[in-house]
C-alpha cells in the first residue's frame, strides 16, 4: 500500500469516527434534555385536568344499545366459508 493510499484510508476512517462521535454526543445531549423535562404522573394528571375543559359525556340507554346492521349490509358481509376458502387458496389478504 502506498503512502497516499494510507493517508486516504486514515482520512476516511477519521471522518467516520468523527461523524460517529458527533452523532453520539448529540444523542446524549438530546437524552439529557428529555430526561430533564420529565414530570411525575401526578403533575401530568394535574396538567391534563387543568387543560381539559371537555365535559363528561352523558350516556343514555339508547346509546348503550347495539347497532344491528340492516339487510343490505348483511348481504355484503363475507361468510366464514368464503374467508376459509380465501385463506386456504391464498387469495385473501388475511
């Protein structure tokens, strides 16, 4: 290996090491900032309660009834046999 090749290899290696070190240090700084900004669970809950001014929903009995599909929607459902056929043949996206 010639001296010029050795210098080129050393330069490329030092660029890679410098880039790695820069990224490593940057990540450490960002991690330190993130760790410093962590609040406790109670403080976070207090902040959410202070910001949230949405009233609690008032559910009625009608809201808790299940919504059943009409006949048109039932006809569009895939049957269990169709699903099994598509799985076995590989034609379905399951």
